[in-house]
C-alpha cells in the first residue's frame, strides 16, 4: 500500500518544532503524542541559526489529532518541572485505563534555563516509569491538561540511558505489564 505524504501546518498550537522528543501513536484513537524534546541547530530549517553550542530543552506534550489535523500542547510541569526530557521513550498501551495510557521511561533532562550546554544533561534513573492517563486530557476538572503518575519499576534494571529501545508485553495472567 502506498500513502501520499501530507503536511499539516500546526505552528499556531506548537510554536517550536523540537527534535529528540519521546513519541507514540494511539492508532485506536487516531492521535499521536510528542513529549518534550529539544530545539537546536538541527531541529528545523528555522533553527539553523542557533549555532552548534545551543540546545534548548522544551516542555510540553503535543497531542496530534489525525481525524481533523489539529494539535494541542499540554503542560508537563507536573511531570518534569523546569527540567524537560529528551531522548527518552514512550509506549502506548491500549486497554489500560479508560482511554489507554502512555508510559515514559529513560532519557535525559536539564533545566530550561540551560541553553548553552549542548551536552545531554543528566540521565534519568530507570527505576521508575511515568504513566500518563490519556482520559485526563479532556477532563475539565484537571487544570493542567492531563495527569501523570509515577510507578516504581522492579526486576533487573538497565543502567541509565538515552535512545533506548522499548517494547512491552503483558504477563500471561494479565497481572502486570513488562517492558
């Protein structure tokens, strides 16, 4: 099957086009998620003037709705504070919660104020996973645009890292989810 590439300009809702963010697609809901990321000289044509020593970590969770080609930027302050993440991984999990959940693990983070250091910042510990309740996006009682939870991780944990490969599998008895 061949698909035609289509570009939808969403700059009115997503001002910066960061690279190195964590992303997942919820095919069952026709939406995708892009978490944090960084803007640097290689992020887009508009940022080539930043130079090789500038790297600005970006907060926010962009939700892209494929049905009507719209996007929404949601605060991630409750998750990252003033230290957005890059190069971590998300995993979409259908069937958990009311509308599915988004799992986040790994990557690195640094202060928004630190724009000079092109380094990776601090590596995020792998001993916990963050869980985003997708049903909370449209809950009017939630002023932040969504709810994040933190879950401890058990088992043989890998060292801290960026750009990791993540996959999930449910336990045979449906008691847990393994990543």
